[in-house]
C-alpha cells in the first residue's frame, strides 16, 4: 500500500484519516414462545385438586385481590364463590409470578389468609404451593407456562426444548462412547479389536479394517 494512500500507516498511533469497519449487526432475538393451539398452555386453575386440612379450614379461607386494575376478584368473599376452572387464565393479567413478556399486560397481585380462632392449624395445598397458618401469604395462581396468553410463556415449548436438549445430550454421550478404530498399522490395537469383535453379537467395520483383520465374510457386505 503506498504511503500517501488514505488510511495507510507504517507504524505509530492511528491517523485521523483512518477508518474502521462497522461492527456486525447483533444476532436476531430468539423467537417468542408460541402458546399451544389446543389450550394446554392456558390451564391456570390452582384450586382444582386442592387439599385442605379440614372443611373448617376451607370455610375460614380468604383470598384478597390487590391488583390495581379497578376490579375486585370475588373469591371466598361474601357471597362465597368457588372459582371456576381456568378462571384466572387468559384474563388480561399475568399471574405466573413473573412480569409478562407483553409490557402492556400487568401482573396479578393476590394474597390469602386463614381466619378463625384455630387459624394456626389450617392449611391448603394448591398446585402452586402450600398456604398455612394465620398470617398473610402471597398467592401465585398459575404455574410457569400455564398462563401463556397473558404472560407469553409456554410450558409446551419448554417441554419440547427440554426433550430436544435431552436427546442431544444422549447423542453426545453415545458419540463419546463410540470406539475409535485403531490405525491400520497398529498391530497391538488391531489384535485388541479382534478380541473385542469375538465377543460382539454384531459389528460393522469399513472394508480396510475387515481386510486387516482378515474377516473375509464381510468384504462384500460392508463398504
């Protein structure tokens, strides 16, 4: 490069007329989770299958709605209403304990309390956790990935990803367990391979190793 070429330099600090290549663009963001079309990612119903310490405990159970949306969730208040199945899913509030991926959807805010003189002995085990005693405890109604329409997180997608990761890990372990064939000029390792083959129920070797081991019956079967 000639000395007077713009940006050319033989040494020293970078001249003022030098230029740099632009930085590469950032990688594209990961695609968002897609909620299952069959509705299996919107099954938030923490009270289905709930186990109570007693029927008295269920009577003295109170749920309070602190969500600042101007709507009071009427559950276990007078008149007492048992929540309908999936009442808390796809209701315009993210209720899996994390902020929604859609910034325009607020989080639900709930807590529960046991009342009555024997509140210390009361408890209920919901799908999202155990609540017991007289004090206030925060309630997360939905398990991760079961309020997908509101929160944007899919239990189905996570299960697919986990299965793919598990399959890949198994494939890596299988590749690591695979025996590397010895060099064709390594007589010691070839003898060891011959001994291993004698105990194998089946095997598949390339033709050069079959010939080196003098296994003629496979020459025309293995390429």
